[in-house]
C-alpha cells in the first residue's frame, strides 16, 4: 500500500513539474511571438499583401503604347467603272481623211466629196468616257501604326479588378491595425468605444496604391478622343468580378450583395446576354475564335478586290499584324 502511495506521489509530482515546464515554455513562446508580432506585421505581412495589391492596381492603370511596323504587299484585283465627260488635248498633229457633203453658195452641192485636213497638236477635244479599267497589281504598304490601349478599357480589367477586390480589404485591415505596442492602448480604447474600430476604413495607402510608371504612354497621341465606330463599340455585359472573402467583400460592395451576390448577378447577366443574341464567345473568354469570323457585309481588308479570283488563282490574305480594339486607341 505504501508502495502504491509512493508511486502515486511520484506521478503527481512529475505531472506538476511537467505542467509547470510546459506552461513556462508556452509563456515564453507567447512572449516571443508577441514581441515578433508587430515585426511580422510591419516587415512581412504588410509589404507582401500591399505589394501584391498595388501591383494589380498598377496593371489595371497601365497603358500599352506601342508602334507596329506594317510591311506587306496587298494584292489589288478590281475593275474601275469610268463614266464621265472630259476634255483631251492632242499631243501631236492628227491627219483626217473624211467624206463630206459640201454646200457651195452659187455653185451647188458636192456630195461625197473627199476632204483632207489636219488637227494640230494642242487641239482640245471634248469626249465622253464610258469604260471599265481593270487593275491587277500588288500594292506595297509601309505603315507605322501606333496603338495606345488603356488596359482598364479591355477585358483584362475584369481579372485585375477581381484581384484588387481580394487584396484590398486585407490591406485596409493591416494598415488599420496597430504598428507597435505604443499603439495598442489607443486601439483598445477605440475598440471599446461606442463606434468601435472600422478595420475597413480608407487609408492613405488605399488612396494611391501605385506610385506611377517608369515610362510614359500616350505622349503626343492625338487620336484618343476619336469616336469609336458603332459597329466596333464594346457592350457592357453586366458581369461583375467574383471578389474575395465574402464577408469582407460584402462590406466593400454592398450593392452587389443586395442583389444576391456576384453569382446571382452574373447568372442574370448571362440570361440578358442570351436574350440579346450576343455570342457567348464574345464574353466568356473565347473571343479569338470569334474574331476570325468575317462580319457580314464587310470585305476582307487584306485583299483589295471587286471581283472573285480568276480560275486557277487563289488570294492569300496578308497578316498585317493589326487587331482593332475598343476605344479607338
């Protein structure tokens, strides 16, 4: 019996000592983590999250400014209908031998008389032209086409906006949290205040996440304000980015979640697009295949022609390296 009590006392003492050691280790770890917490926030978490967010903002604000050299030989195959009145000038003397009926006063008529005369060079003659002029040639093209394309006016805006929605709430939370132990008392006091702490409040960082670019774009470009042809204008589909963490995203976009959330809004947008007869390829990410389809009523711009190719001849379209983009840029 004494042996069992001795064993039980030893186990009890061991458990007390073990518990003390474990608690001591946990306290030391918590103190170390507490000391490192703000170091991790300020030097790891905040730079990483804000760096990703600002990069996505910068991509969305970027503009492609590039000059495309176009060098191609475009086949020309057409007939020009020429119908007009004009005046021609003789470049040399033209002899004429004609038969004529001549009336000589007091003498009589001379029928079928032979008349010889010469039209001198420089004589102006009015003529009526009515003919088809065939043109079969190759037209050399040498153009430098400048393209200025703001990315936020293209489909790239949607994925970039979605990435911004994922990281924007996180950057606001990180910048609204205390940066050191000195900020903790004020933060705790605000947390217990009647208004509480708004961790999603606007911060100086969120006002201007991206500092700018190392190269300019659009300098001297004068066509940015040109109207886009109606047939080439982009259509707003009503589809919205999916966003990030739903609970945070709902506070950033309450209007979207008031309609049932991004999924509900996008489902309705697809229904609207189908009712308008818009091809899904134009808004579901497979537009390059649809871009190869020639719009009805518009000839192939790479071959100038008014007639079908002659038998045995094939027209090979020339890739000019130009793709029209919305915005006229």
